[in-house]
């Protein structure tokens, strides 16, 4: 009998307290899910914005080979690259002669609206009158400019 009396003395949680506890648990789980999804959406939105800015910069990138001069005294091929786009660029300059001999210059930073001269001296152009030099300019964003120079 004592056991029955003991069980009667133990009471269950009141309905009000149980509703409050259940509400706290639901709000905590909901807050955790909301926090996770908010962080994930912020990262996704930032990645999207960064990709769009990079794409806009790629589209706004404009450059051209303005002039090419070969100095016979120093055996240097000078290539003037003009950036007429809206963004600063970094380019690599490649030059190749008919016979496959080539030279290059890397990492030319050209601000918007400015010229930069690339001097290539790895190729031998002495006594090469009439030979064609193929010039290729490649930007870090993947845009290209081509120029054909015929040796005087």
C-alpha cells in the first residue's frame, strides 16, 4: 500500500509547463535552422555577386596592340599594348616568328586608359626581312588580342 501512496504523491507535469517546454524546444530548433539557412544564403549571395562582378570586368576588358617596332641595334622587339577598357588588366605577351622561334613577357599590369611596352629579346630577328611575327596578348581573364607584324 505504501507504494500506491507513493505513486499518488508523484504528480505529472502540468499542461501549462509542458506546453512551455515544448514551445522552447520548437523555438530553439527553428532558430538553429533559421541561423544555418541565413548563413548559407549569405554565402551563396556573396558568391553570386562576386561572379557577376568578375563577369562584368571580363566584358569591360578592352585592349589592343597599338604599335610594334623592331630595334636592329639591340635586337629587341617592342610591343605597345593599349588598355582602352574600363578595368585594369594584367596581360602576358607572346611573339612567334615563322620558323617557330618564340619569346614572351609575363605579368604586365596595365591601368585603364594607359599604354605599356613589352620588350621581347629572346627571339633573333637579325636578317629576317619579310618574315612574319605573330603577336598574341592574353589577359588573366582570358581575353585575347592578336597582331601580325612583318619585319621590314
